[in-house]
């Protein structure tokens, strides 16, 4: 059985089939990229997995558990974290508190304990703080700890979003275009981090990406999508040679 | 300027980041403790109102400032607290019991208001909370067997552990101060723990909060309940301070005053609630002073510029007539809100921070430091 599996996943907006009977599987510890032209349904698949959209039909399984009907906040609790294409950070909070929100799924304290800030809460906070610091070190975010998000440049925000997802100690991470808006150097850093996430932290990565150089560098397997349907699956080289994929990008 | 060298994770958690805070807040507390023995009874009475308004301000900040859910219905929660106290008093329930009961009842009703509010945002939520406040006002006026209708209810003198505490005694002031301080400390505790961070997350991006595992609906309801409960506690003190309550005290006007408290104080920090409360409580005597003295002063000025006695008297009566116009106070409040939103959206506390930074950085201060940036448009699709 696969680690993560989508079966005949469909999302229809009226007559428009954004995602049309897509099936794929992610093995534990691999980096799987989803590529495809604009409007192919890549981000829609992510929004289906994180339950922002409800699938028209089809099922999603994670660790052999059907998560199709789970409420959205439970997805994170199961260990699936995600980033957003357009960056969804908490603008008017510091980097540190953004990252601490990533720890939310590990918080166990009750409201009344927090009102009194009992020693158990304090101890928990220190654990959260230590975990966050490990992620800060992993992604070289030390200079920004106490800065407000609203004052930071785009490239840094992109990394902070990745950091926030990592703070939840996910088993599976969904990266929605991790390199969009980044320059060549920052994209290079990103590719190293994605590899490190897999090798050092043991996180499984599912990624939507347009930048083929990044896809080639990090992916174990690639899925090509067009008009909500799977065109090809395989290694990066195989998929890029596939006639349907070439036709989709360049026109037949 | 002081640079903090953090050596422990505790440094990010503690309430007072360094000894300077302990000293300044210690001095403030000492001043507040000796206030009843120094200030006139009128100013003491105003100070009690500051404490009550600031408590409501903190409650509203939790909901509006930190969770991002606007409410124009907090007068209703205050009324629920006040009437619960007055009603239970009739059955000789002791103060601690009806104090807690008032907060609990207001909190439960706050949670109930929170549920329909889950589907509403922005201006629609404001309308919903206004209608809730109007409903409560109407119930208070009509449910005569409990609330005594429009005739209002007397509130007996507070009796705490067998000792009577008159509403103008230092003990009553200390009680209000204690409630305010406990509210602030509790709120600060909340803000440095997961619940508070979840509130802020919901304010800034519900989508992201949800995908980080925050149960948005649950936390919105929690925020409503906490805010309403604190307002209910304040309502008990409010009832005792006024010693008489009637439905027309808890109108939309009062809810707007609470919004002014946080808008003028600053919506991003608890300091704002206290500063805003001082402002709103002190502006009333100031306006009365203007109303009484302005006509005479203007007439004097007109006279010195060569107008005759007849002309000056004419001007004086016209200014006096203008000053006693109906609704002038509401108009002044409106103008104040508009001016603050336009020119100082960070409120009085934001202004204070700017002044402080100006002196810290003295020759190097840039006005652009506090300029709000709006560069990246967040996606509205995933709401």
C-alpha cells in the first residue's frame, strides 16, 4: 500500500472539470513533483488534499486512512502541512509567532491553564520554542526572528512559509510552487533545502512547480497534468520526453 | 537604546522583557495604589470608570484587535452582566457568586452569538452584533418581571465578605483596579500561549490558520465567549458604580464608545485599551467644560477685536445655543474616530511608540518607519 494515495479525484465547477479522475500515489520518503501548464489543476489538487475544496468525487488516503471527509483543521493534525502559492503568512505578527502557529497541532494545554500560564504551559512553550529554533537554524532564518512579516521581502517570506510548515513536524509536506518569485540563487537554496528535508528530516514531499531546473534537481518522480487529467508519470527525464507533455506545452 | 541579549528561551516568554519594565510598571502600580488618598473624589470616580472601560476595552481587543471579529454589541454583554448582578442581589446572593454568575452568563450568551457569527465577516458581522445589542435592549425594556422594564433597577451597595463597600470608597476602586489588572494579566497569558496565537492567525489569514491545524470555528466562538465574559464581569462593577441601571444606559451609543476606546487607544496592544479608556472617560468633562466656558471666552475675544457689548452678547448667546445642540456629542465622537482612522490608525499607543522611537534614535528617526506597506495582494480565492 502506498503512503499517500489519491483515487479518481475529481473537482468540477459546474461544467468545468478542474480535476478529472486523477489518481496518483506518493511513496514514503520520495519527492514527487506535479507539473503542467497554467490551469492544469495542480493547485486545485493541493486544495483538495488540504480540504479547502471538497472533491466532487474520489477518495484520498493517507497512511491507509481515508481522509476525504476529515475537517480541514484535522489534515494538519494528521501530519500534512502545506505552503501557498501566493504566501499566506500572518502579516501583522512576528516571524517567531508565525512559526509558533505552525506548532499548533502539538499544543495540548487547555484554555484555563493558559489564562493562568501554569508551569505545564510554560514547559510546553519552551518545547515549542526549541523546535522552532531548530527549524530557524535549518533554514538560516536567524536574522529575522523578531521581525514583523509585513516588513520582510518576498524571498524571505517564501522561506518563512516553508519554515512554518516544517515547524508542525509534518510527515508529508505540500509545496505549492516553492520557487515562484525567487531569483536564481534563492531557487538554488530552495532546492538544497527540499533535498535536505527529505534526507535529514525524513519528510515526504509533494510539490507543484513550474521551474523545470528545480524539478529536475530534486524530484524522484514527476506527474504531468493538463486539463485536469494525468498525461504522464515517471522520472523527470521520461516525462519531459513524453510526446503528450511536449504537445501540451508547445502545442501539437 | 537598550539591546537585549537573549540567552534563554524564557526571554521570549516572560511578561517583562527587562528590569526597566518592572520599575516603570511598579511605579505606575504604586501611584495607582496611593491615588485614592491623593486625588479628589471626583477624579477618583472618573478613575473607577477608566478601570471599567479599560476592562471592556481589553475584552473588545481580544475579539476585535486580536481575532479580527468586529463587534458593536458589547453594551449588551455589559447589560447582561449588570442585570444579572442586580437580579441575583434581590435574592441575597453573595457578591462573589453573582460576580462569577454574571461573567458566566455573558460568556455563554457570547458563545451563542459567536455561532451565527462564524459565517459572517466584516461589515456583516458588525450588523449582526448591532442587531443582537438591539434585541437585548428590547428584552431588558419588555421583560418587566425580571428587569423591571424601563423603570430600571436599583443596585444595592456592594457587600464583600460582610463588609459594605460604598461605590465611592477606596475599596471599591481597588476592586475595579484588581479586576482590570487580572484581566490584563490573563489576556497577556493567553496571547503568549497557543490560543492567543491561534486568534492572531485567524485575524491575519483564516486559510493559513486552518491548514496549520487551527479549528477556526472553535476559536472564533472561544474568542466571543472570553470577550463577552470579561465584559460581563465589568458589567457587575458598572452596575455597582451607577447604583441604578435601566435599559437606556446600554444603547448603541455605549457600544460605539467601546469601539472608540480601542480605535483611539490602538488595536494592536493592550496599552491601547487603557489609553483609550482614559481618553473616553476624560473627554466628557472636557466637553462639558468647553460647553460652559467657550461662549464666554469667544465673546471676550470678539469684544477685544472691537465688537460692542451688544454684539459680544449676541455672539455669546449664539455660541451657547450651538454648544447645547442635540447630538453635538455624537458628532464630535464621529469626527474624532474619522480623524484617528485617517491620521493615526495605530492610535494613541502607536503615537507613543513613535515618540519613544524618535528619542531613542534621536537624529536618525525616519517617518517611513511606521509607513504601512501594501505590496503583496493576498489571494481571496481560498476564503
